[in-house]
């Protein structure tokens, strides 16, 4: 068999060749499902509940994150319809793309799963304020990688989704800053429990 010419392969094919093995299939399918908007929203509410102790801060934090997710999701759908890019399966065919889930053929750019995961990562990475967490970024990376692995997206779709979701969430962080507890609130009222 001749050596593979990586420069002639798409990002989808490269990821599938380098990582593709049946032992990773179930994990990558689970990561793709974890990037669905409803799951990310549920995760966001759960994290807000665990990290913040007061009801007011829990609700305020969750609302900020959910609005950010909704705006990122809306912008993703608008861009998908404007660009109307074909998916890897449509261009490369089933001979060159291994599709693990529902075969998708249209509206590839940008990846909505990646946008949601990146918006979540920006929101969750600094909860509570003043601390930095890496796990939300790992989550966003794995969701995006899984979208390529399952044959649903090109690498550029995923990178654009990450950029869109992160930009929206960073924008919301600037215009809708984290609310600090009022003076006189007992210490630790908005502290983390995890």
C-alpha cells in the first residue's frame, strides 16, 4: 500500500485515519451528544447550581450563560443558512467518510455543537470569579473533535464554531458582568462547593 499523502486529505479524513478505531466510537458519539444545545444548557444550569450558594447568584449566573448559548445558537443557524456549505459526506461520499451517526449532507458551516461547547467553556472556565478551570476547555475541544470524528463536520466548521461561541460568550461577559454579592452578604455566599 502506498504511503498516505496527508496534504491531499481533508481534515475529516485525517482525524478519522489518525483516531478512528472502534474502541473510540462510543466515546466520540457520547461527546457529540454532549455538545447538543439541550445538554449543554442542562450542564450549565447544573454547574451554576453547584458553584453558587445563593439562589440569586445561581439564577443570575445561569441566565447569563443560557442567554449566551441562545445567541450563539441563533447566530450559528443564521450563518448555516447564509453559507449553506455541504458536509463531508456530501463532498467525499461514503467511500471516504465514515459516518457514525445520522448522515448529514447540508448546512455544515459553522458547527453548532462546537459553538455551544465554546460558549459554555467561556462561561464556566472562571466560575467562581477569580478561579480558572481547564475542564470546560477540554470539554469544548472534545465536542469539536467528536464532530469531525463522526463525519459530521470539516475542521474549519469546528474552528468557526469555537470562535463564534467564544466570541459571543466573551461579549456577554463584557456587557453583562458577573454580579458580586452585595456588601453585608455573609462570606462564602457565592463561593464554590466543588
